[in-house]
C-alpha cells in the first residue's frame, strides 16, 4: 500500500529516545513511505539511537549549538542522498534550573542559550536545508502552548517557543519564493524526557489530559501523523501556521 510520503526524503532533527515527539514523527513518516535521515548531537546519542533504530537508517552528526556544524551536516546529507524534501525540527533546550521558580531567576547566559538552541537552530536548519531542498519542500517544527499562555514553571522556554513561532512566520514568508513551506505543530503535553525537566510536570500532564475533549491525552504518534500530513503534498495550502495537536486542550 502506498503512503503519502512515498519517494520523499525527510530529515528529522531531535530523535532522542522512544518517548520523544520526534520518534513519534519517525514512526509516522516511516509508515507513510518516507526515506528518513536522522541527525544526532554527539556520539552518546548516536549509540542510544542505534539501540532502537535500524543501523541502516542514515544518521548524521549535527550539533545545533554551532551553526557551522549545521552547515556541514546538510552538506553531508546532500553528498550521501542528494536533495531532500523536508525537515522536522524537534530541538529545544533550557537549563533545568530555569524550568522552576520564576522567570526572573534566569540569567542572561541561560536565556541566550535557550534562544540559540530552541529558535536559531530552526533558522540555521532552514538556511542550509533550503539549499538542498526540492521545490515544494516542507519544514515542520514543534512548539507548545506555553508560547501564548503563562504555563507554571515553563518560564524562558515559553519565551523561546514564542520566538520559534514568530520565526516560523518569517521563514514561511522568505522561503515561499522557493515554494518551501514552513509550519509548526503545537503538541499537547506528553511525558517525554524534555517535559520531565519542568518542575511539577506530572501536574501539567494531568491538567492537559483532563482538558482534552475526550479526557485522553495526545500521543506522540498522533503528533507524528500531523507532521506526516504537513510534509506531504496534501497540505500545500498550509503555510506559516501553528497547528494545535492537543485534542482541544488549548481551547479551555
């Protein structure tokens, strides 16, 4: 049976473990026929990836804290597979101590780190990814409603996500001439490694699940299914948007 991503080459940045949203995206894209290329930050994460993802999947080192490393990664991808058709950007970071207490507790250094890794990494991926992307390509990033709501303990990560969503709009405008679309998915709270870094994360997930219209929390695979749609030719009319995949949690 054919899939909506048959023949498309997609780069996924940020798969860390089986509970990550990025892994849900990996599963959904694989099911829809995509050829997937993964990026990883360091050798420790590569070793982890190889435990649960076939070693036949191309994996390329890419530490987004260094824009030149992003450039090198996309050059390597192009050398090995040619042009690509899409990118999933699933990378964010804030120092753990900044995900508790008050926003004013954050230092300038930690604020800049959160912005650099969580926001500029998307800009860098778009900058170098577009040079090897086929016309009609698509870039998708992952965000959270802490960008528009004051979520307890989310603090500077919420500010970074607001910047990420603004970057989506500006990149969508700039890449439109190349017929490359840029969109974001605002996922509901899921128990991922990233979320467990937020103080009282279990309360956050419980609240999110209770506010879902069916009372059941979102899954990583449901997020991945939406990513597959946004990377496919079925979504050519969706540009510069943030789509909520949270079963209505954001509406309450």
